[in-house]
């Protein structure tokens, strides 16, 4: 039993490392080659766990072989458009000026229900509001609304405000300082500690702390345990 547990932990770590190498896509954003790799990885990883007689190397080598192939394919797709179109396909326009391209939907095996569901998820309940809709290579729908139906922006209203700046970033989480975030907001640990001293707080007492480039620090303390 202990051996099975150890083998599972090793394969778990190997899979996490392999997925990290593949990049930071969400499941819904996976390209066909990435989805195939993910499915194969899950199947391969179960074999050495279920059968202790199978050497660990039999599971680890295929995992990193598949991950390496996926990384190579990703670079080839970025460099050569033909490879990308062969592996991932191409985006398809399915709505133009409120008119649905039914033949394209049929080729994509994309039903009317799928289309309407995706539009509703974007807050669009009337197809006539859509100027252009495109089914991307990962199956997601991108929509460009007609001018009259687009959300109003500050620029449209000619509203003047403060200059653009980055939003606050998380600099402390559960008592641990995130050095990369401090650097991003041009803050160092000494300045952070000074700001916290004014609030009579110590870093270890902080649950969440955010800061922006103007030096404004907002803090949520850890709940006190009884």
C-alpha cells in the first residue's frame, strides 16, 4: 500500500510539472493537440499506479515524451502558420450583420442551441444585435456587437478622469510577502513594513494586502482564533 502511495505521489508531481511545461491555458482554451495530450497523460499515469508490477519509468518516460512533443508542436505552430492550420484548424465566421451562416455551423457541428447559449453567456439575447461572430479554433465564440448595442464607455461619453494606471496588486497573502508583486508596484519590503506600522500591524497578522503604484495599501487582517 505504501508503495502505491509513493508511486501515485511521484506521478502526480510529474504530471503537474508536465502540465506546467505545456503552458497556462484553461481547459476551455485547449487546442486539439493539447486536449489529446492531456487525455493521454491521464491514461498513462493511471497504469503504474494501478499495477505496482509496472516500473515507474514506464509511466514517466511517455509523460515527458508527450509533453515534449506538445511543446515542439506549439513552437512549430507559432512559427509556421501552415502547421497551426493543420493541427488546430482555423476560425470560422458564423454570423454577419445579424445573419447566421448555417452551412458553416453545420460544418463545425455547432448547433443553433450552442450558438444561442454562447450568446446568452455574453448577455446577448437578440441575434440581430450581432455584427460579427467567430467560432475560434478552441470552439469558443467571439462576438462583435453592432454600434447601437455596444456598451457605453467613458470615451463615448467624453468623460475626463485620472490618468490610466495599473490596478492594485496582491503583495501579501496569508502572512507571506509576494516579492514580484512588490516590484511591480514599485514598493519594497521596508516601505511596506512602514505602511503597516502606521496601521499597527505586522506582516504575519495579514490575510490579504494589496498595494498600487501610488503607495496606497489596503489590508485585511487574519481572523483571530478563539
